[in-house]
C-alpha cells in the first residue's frame, strides 16, 4: 500500500466529515489545546467538553490557574477521573508562568519538561496548536495503522515504532501533516473502531491491508483496564468527592460507610502519597499550596 495514498484519502474525508469539537475551532489557542489533551486522556469526548468549557471560562490562561491553590483545580476536575491530572495541570500552569512568561511553549522538548506531559501531549500541542510537523499517536491512530498498514485487527502494545509508523504517513507540508494526524485519530474514533469497524464507510478501504486480507482475526495484545466497580480507583474517587463537598473532614469520617475498611484506608493513603489530599491533626482536605 502507498502511504501517500492513505494520506491523500484522509485529507478530503476529514474536511467533509470531522466532528465539530471545541479544540478544532480556529484560534482556540495553545492553552486550550493543552487543557483538552490533559482531559481527554482515558476520558470520552462527550464527558470532556462541558468540563473543558467551564475550566477555560474560569482559567483562560496558565497564569490564572497557577494563581489559585491546587485544591481548586482538583475540585473543578469533579468527576473526570484520574484526578492526578488536575494536580499535574496546575503544576504545569505554574511552570509555564514561571519559565515561559505565561505562554505555552512550542518546542516539544520544552513541553516534555512540564509536569504531566508525555510524548503524545507534547507532540499534540506542537502539531495542533502551533501547526508544526510532528507525528502524533493515540490509541485510535495506532488501531488505524495496525489495520491499514500492517493488516492486524488490533495494535500491539505501544512502542517507539508507533511514532515511526505515523511519521511515515505524514506529508511534507506541515499544515497537511497536522490534518493527517487529526484525520487518522478521527478515523479510528468514528469509523475504524475497536469492536465494530464500519469498513463500508471508510475512505481508505480500497488501500487497507487488513480489508484486502479479508479482515483476519489477529491476537489482541492490548493490556486490559481493570474493572472500576469495587476498585481502589472507585474508593479514591469517593474520598475526593467527599472532600470536595465538605472541604475538610476528620479522617475517620471520610466515607465512613465504605464496605471495605481496608480499601478505604488504602485509598486515603494513596491520595496522601500522590499529594491529592493533605492531613493536619487528623483532618483531611484538598491540597492548599
């Protein structure tokens, strides 16, 4: 399959079919893109949009967020899940204020030096906010490449090869490269889905190696996410919810009726270790500084 043929089909399809999402609006800005990327990690788009809009209305710049205590970031994060992201985003905002005069940096290495930012987020900000030519790889991208390029039903575990595969798909023009990055993600999100791919509607069907091979079932080597119900994650969320509502509580009063007392205590200790909760004289509260 010609990789240029894949890109040539994705660009016009994306122009016609892309979803109307806030971070795709002209002039959305690097700070908005950065916040959206933090929120979109392991969280569905429809849950992120209202939280993103509320966040940017309250904190339109990194400096505005950094000026408030981290407890406010954790509280505003509400039920988005993985609340360490809120703490990391607050720290990154302070670093942007202090190191970069309040402007989200463009350079990938400078972005990687910020708290909570890895390869994906750094490249996404550089590509989507600033229009620079970088391969950007998420779960949807990896699935499209696994099928269209390698003829596998599902991608293998993440590796550095993913970036090389995506880089090979990118046109030389930086603007077109950003579109191909976004279009590949979009294709994986709405057409080339994990469980029920809509191959008949796919713009790259005629050049897809997996389709040409008869859509063979190949081993799914992805690591499964642990069940949420009854998990330590659920207990952690319940502790944070109680503290967001109450402000501060004696430790023995936090989710007192939780069915597993050992799990409750483990959740509290892990939140203390992560800096998401602080304790003073046996009273727990969200971080204040």
